[in-house]
């Protein structure tokens, strides 16, 4: 059986505790704010930095599976991978895909993510209503 499709998460949502280790995620910042801040090739580790609600949020990314890649410090990236807990770091994303998205209309992508979330919430509520109404 295939794993569930990865769900988009914003960097400030990763440390909320709602995500389980091994869960597939897509990490994307918002409105031109998620940038590659640091890359340490000897450790196969990158840091993405995002600003949201006047706070800075850092996402550690394990890059072993996407190397070699051409890191562009200050460029925007989107990550697809799995959540893992790393000692001393907290939540880290083990990247399967790490793409530079400079030039992408990120405001439109964020809007699409929010619309998709609303659709899934509404669909799940309708499913709950359909299964709950048959039991009375």
C-alpha cells in the first residue's frame, strides 16, 4: 500500500506537536518569506528560514537524499519529505525533493493551499454528517 499523499504545512506549523515522526509533508513558506538560510554539505543539512506574525521560524532539512544540489542562499525553496525527530534540533524534514521556487507566484500558491485545506475540512465534515445521521 502506498503512503498517504503529503500535506502542505507552513514552517510555523511543524513544531506544533501535531505531526508524527515519519509523516509525509510538503513545507512551504508564505509570501516570499521562506528562504535557504544555511547549507552545511558536510552534515547534509540545510536551514530554511521563514517569517510569520513577526517571528522567525527555522526548518532544519536533512539533504542526504537530494544531494548533490546547487544551493542558492537567499532563494526560496519548497521541500517534500518525512518528519523526523532529531536530538538537539527538534523536528527535521528528511527531504525527498528540495526545489528552488524563485519566480513562482508564492502568494497565489499560498492561497491555493488555503483553499485546498478548506475543501478537505468541508469534505470531512460532510462525511462525518453522513455517517452520523444514519445511526439515529
